């Protein structure tokens, strides 16, 4: 086993670290206050090929894999959990999924624009009454002969109101249950009968746009189908297994940022005549955070490596997502405690790390869903894919 990064991977890590500190951090406080998403930052990330991982070079890929995407996303999330989201919206979600299931025409048409951020991406699964139970979604697509008609509503969709092209999951055969879902490639901005709206009543991820999409007799072309009709559940589960590694990367990034902040503060803050880092209770908190963080990173890196080798990885990906997200919440929570009253202030990053970390327990499959996947494969009830 080799645990070190290659020279190229180290360069990518340094590049992402410098980008986060020089391009995101200077305006982050103001952007957080105003819930601002800067398209120019996303564009710069695209120009640096941040979103070309795990994709062929002929479609704009950069020749690297899932592990490199994790390395990049981790460094970005150390500064801002919000800015980890584009890795899923541009790369590990729509682009990688279209590369797997799309026609040659779809690959050439859509993937390069997601990679470059000429098109802002998204994927729409969640609904007001449908979260973990994907099969129960209400949004439906009806075959009208020369087009599909979409009716329904999606909610809590990243980039919903700013997205150009993305993936929509809808029911095409209600009686067939999980064999009756279909995935479509859509453009909300150019489709009549589609209305989008922003959701800003969020606990965290203030710089990551979130919204809802309503479909009322929306017409989309017949060639909008990704994969085959009624293959959507397979497409959805395959996609989630990839976007979960992006969430896990965000988790180790947020935890890493929180730990660095906690250590810095513990070495500076003095009480009773000495730095608080000299007290055993603070030391114990930091030791637990650091150990969990290192374990989480190994799980995440291993899952990404398995993906790059084309080996079964659903079990490992769910373990990585579960452990890393829970470790991130623990690290952020203890960081806030170490900061004391200042941890509760928006003038310091501790509270933001905690707010952003909690999202990772929910998105792309809750911690409970990850436990179901892990236990099901461990017990032999399902196959590791």
C-alpha cells in the first residue's frame, strides 16, 4: 500500500488550497451575509479544470479520476463548505452520469459545458414529500407522442433557480414502482411551464444556491431521455454513489478547516496564565478530532481509489460518507466549544463550520440511509457494486 500523493496530486492539492485562500476567502464573509453565489468564481474553477475529473479528455476531462476530485474538493471545503457543491453540480453529478449513460450526441453536447461552467448544472430528485424514498416521487412525465409532458415539483435542489442544464428524475410508469422512473436532461430557463424559486431559509451553505422547481404541463423533447425509459432508478442510484464521494470530500474538508481553527485558537487563547491548549480537556478534544479526521480521510480516499480502479465501491463509499459526515459535525461542534463565546459569533468561522457540516448528514442520502446500505451489504442481503 502507498499512502502518499503523487507529485501531480500534490500540485493539484496546492492549487486548490491557494485558490480557496486567494479567490474565495477574501469575499467569503460578505458573500455569506448576502447569500451570494459568485458565478465568476465558478468560472475560474472551470478554467482550472476543477470539474474535469473522472471524464474522458475528448469531452473536456483532465485525465484524472475520482481521487483527484476528492483532493480538490477537500481543499475548497476547508475554506467554504458552500463551494464544495459545484464539484457535484458540474462534475460528479450530471457530467459523470451523462458520460456513463448518455448517447454520443449527449456527451458531446452537454459534458464540455458543465466542465467549463459555460452551463451551470444541477440534478433534481428531492420533492416536498419525497426524500430518501425516491420511488415515491410525485413528479411525472407523460409520453405525448412527439414530446414529454412534465408535471410536479422538486424542492431543495442545488442551483435550481440558476441552473442551465441538469438532470430531472420523474415517474413514467407508476405501476412499475422502481422500474418506472426515467431520467431526463432539461433546461428550466428555456422550457415553458417551468417556474423556479430560491430557498434562502437554510441553516448553512449560504453561498450555495438552493431552490425549487415547479412543472406545469412543461414540454421537453423526446430525445431528452438519459439512458432508457424506465431506467431512471438505476441511473439515480449510480449517480448518488458518485455524488456521495463529493459529499464525503466536503466533510473531510470542513473537518480539516475546523480542526486547524481549533488548534490555532488553542495555541493563542490564554486562561489562568497559560494557553488553553495546555489543558488536558482541550487536548483530549483535539486528539479525538484529529484521529477521527485522519480515519475519515483514509475511508474517503480508499473509496475514491476503488472507483478509479473500476472496482465495487458502494459499501466503501457509504462508509466514507457516513463516517466523514459524522466526524465533521463532531469536529465542528468541538471547535465551537473550544472557541467558547467567540465560537457563537459570526465574526469567527467556528459557527459556519458547524452549520455547513450538518448538511452532510442529510444530502445525497442521510446517515440512516448510509447505515441501511452498509448493513445490507455486510449482511449479504445486497451486492456491493
